[in-house]
C-alpha cells in the first residue's frame, strides 16, 4: 500500500481573493455595506426568495430569527437528535425548550410521523436539518401540522446550499431558511451565514434582531446629512456580516453548482467502492439533488473509536458528524436523557465517522482512502462484530 496524507478538507478559495478584501479596505465602511447588499440580491435570485440577509454565522442568524419570531421561555421548538449541537443550542439560548426527535434509519432525516408525535400546544417552531446535504420533505412536514396552530419552520441549511427536493430549493415551504458559510461548508467566507424568507414582516423583525434590535440600520444611521434617532422596541443581538468577509461570497456562489458535479462524482465513487463491504452509509432518496456536503460512514459502535485511530495513523483526516445531541453532557444533565429515547440517532452517532470529501481531492488521494477502508476498516468490522 502506498502511503499518503489526505486532509479531511481543503477549501477552494485562492490568494487572488486577497484583492477583493484589499478593495473593501479602500472604502469608508468595513462593516455591512454595498457588497453585502449585492450578495443578498444574488441569494434572492439563486433561491427565488423575496428577502435575504447575510449574518456572521448560522448560529447568530438562528438566534436572531427565533427572537424575531418572539420565541422564548415556555415555548417548544422541535429539533432532530441527529444534528450538530448548534441546531438545539440556539433554542436554549433564547430560553425555549428543544424537543428532540429521532430520525429515519436509512436517510438519518426527520420524518413527518416523528414530527407529528412531538407536537404539543406549546410547539412554536421546528428546525428541520438537511443532514449531510440531503433535503428533508419540508412540505410533508408542514402538511401534518394541526390546522389551528401556527408552527413556524426554520430550515437548517448549514449542510446544503445547492440541493433540491423534487426540483425545489430550500425556502419555498418554510418561514425562514438559514445557511452557514463556516470554513468547511460548501459555500464559505471563513465565518458567515445567511437567512432567506418570503415573509416581509418577519424580515423586518430579523433585520432589527441582527442589529441589537435597532429600528434603523447602521448604514442609515451614519448617512451623510441629518442625524436620525433610532428606537428599540424588541431585543436583538449582533449578527451582521461585514463586507470584509462578504466580498468572498459572490464567486463562491457563482461556482457552487460547478463544484457540486465534482462532489457528486466523488460521493458516487465512495458508494460504489463500499457497496460490497460491511460499511454502511446513508441512502439518498430518488428525486433528490444531494449537495454532498459530508460523506459519513457507519462502522458500528464496537469499531468506531478504533477506526478513528487507525485512519489517523495512516494520515487520513476524519471527524464525527455527529454523536446524538441529547447525549451531550449539557442536555443529558439538564433533561435526563440516556440515549435510549432516540435509538436510531444514538446508534448512528455511536458508530459513525466522516471521511474526506471535497472538490480538489485527487484520484490518488481518494483511492488511498478507499484502499484503507476496504483493507483495514472493513476487515476490522468482520473480526469484531
Ligand atoms: C455548521 C452547522 C451549524 C452552525 O453553523 P455556524 O455558521 O458555524 O454557526 C448549524 N447546523 C448544522 C447542521 C451545521 O453543520
């Protein structure tokens, strides 16, 4: 076996992007300004959405969105047990209660049936997560809501930008969809995110909620001429994205569909290579454009930590997406979860690890990863079932 070093992830930004940052440094405003506005128009066009707002992270954007929906103490928000901790943390941060639900064992996505069983009269919202880049059926989830109860849908699109469900992009059936432009996401500017919505009243509140709750934006406050007083009627946080980072996004967005062709090719190659092994991976439903953000595999709870060590020893970058959120110390201490409440999420979370998948990984690098999976990891599972 040849020996190589394969990182978990390599970004696709180049030093040429430094010129874009240099151009922002020549302008009077370093914070949110004209470049961000252009990116927001680009997002509206890409998603066919009425409104878009850039934010400095998915997390802060979600806190602002929950504040804008007046969700707080006494309210329940349904979230998947199988997701990144941030999906649940934002609910805790506004003082509401996250209600965890399990997932489908094939896709690891939440289902309308699981959602239905978790709805109470205190349910104010749900945050479906498009795990690994495969979209949930948001319309089917919406269709099972009681007709006499307003339940807001906030799509967690941190794993997807370019995906489609039945030809439909995120945002169509939800109140708001939130993206992450964190360093490893499919569209990135290092740290950042965006909120899209078709609800103009909600958008007005979101714009305030991302700027301290102020009634007029910073750019307006400092406009040449008369000083204008601003008010504050609702609590807000600080979540706006500065132009210094926003300037990296137009090119990332223009090229995301091109990069997806390569992501899809890489994912199919892994799937084909692993088909005949004991290593499992999530199923993709038909009619889906999957954004192939991550490639998680399942090696079983008995083998996972040894597999992480073995892959590390042969210099293959790996990570875990994710251990079941209710089993994290904070949540198990606060709500008494043992893991048994969400068996599918728990079992997946104890046996999963993610392997390198990013545009720019070479054939040799991917072949090396596959070679190790088949000749080391699959053997380990065979001997240790
Ligand atoms: C990355 C991620 C987030 C958080 O995004 P940030 O921009 O880092 O706040 C939220 N949800 C999921 C599913 C994620 O993977």
